[in-house]
């Protein structure tokens, strides 16, 4: 299983086959662990869990109440732009193309990337060398180049690839990977 396409197909299947109990256990542990990890950060870039990604909504709700949550908005030309996400009930909109909740620019504020103190990054798979396999569109790859904060890959234990996958020059290694 060498190609990134094959790896993506394989790890999509792995995530899809996780039981509801397994996902709930991971969500509970991830929430507690990540709350402790980000406790001192002023702004935390998280993600709006989609498809079979690990569920970070409980963490996001706490960060939103504390006015510290940033979520990516996939702006024009496929570029990620961080926005405040303090109102998770009224301040989000569905990005129909990517089928993910994102901050409504009319109800939230764009934040400069320099203000992000920790970034939680989703992925389909991660390797022991802090590599991340994304969905293949390059949105996060382009965005991560602009960040100087710790980049923490977040997912399920089952998303760990024991051997490194082929990295390309635009791939940004993560600072840390936390799998639950």
C-alpha cells in the first residue's frame, strides 16, 4: 500500500469501521487531554469534525464559551482563513462543497495567523515521523506553512501508520501527534 490514494482509501475505511463505543471513548479522552493541553493558549485553532473524524465538538464548545475557539473557513480559492467561533449555534454555516461547518464571516471575526497559539489539525492518517496524510486537496498544507505555533495532529489510534509515507516538499511536519 504505497500510494497516497491507496492510503486514503484504506484509512477512510478504518475510520468508518470504528464502533460507536470506540468513537465515544476516544472523544471523552481527547476532550480531557486536549483541554489540559490548550489551557494556557489565548486562541486555539481547532476543526469542525466531519465524516468519521474524531469528535472535537465538546472541546470546541468549551473553547467557544471561553472566547478562545478559532475554526477554519475555506475562503475563496481554497485557502483556509481562521475566524472566531464563539457562537456555535448561530455563528456557523455549512460549506456545501466540503460538507463541513465553518464560521460565518458575517457573524465572526477573522484572526491573523500570528495570533494562533496552538493548532489542532485533522488528518486521514499520521506517521511516527509527525507526518500527516490529508484529504488530498492541499488546503491544510498551504495553510500550515504560515503558522509558527505548535501543530498538533489529532485523531484515533487506528490512524497511525507505523512506517512513514512518502512526503512531498510542501508537506509540513506536525509538532506533535495525539491519537486517542
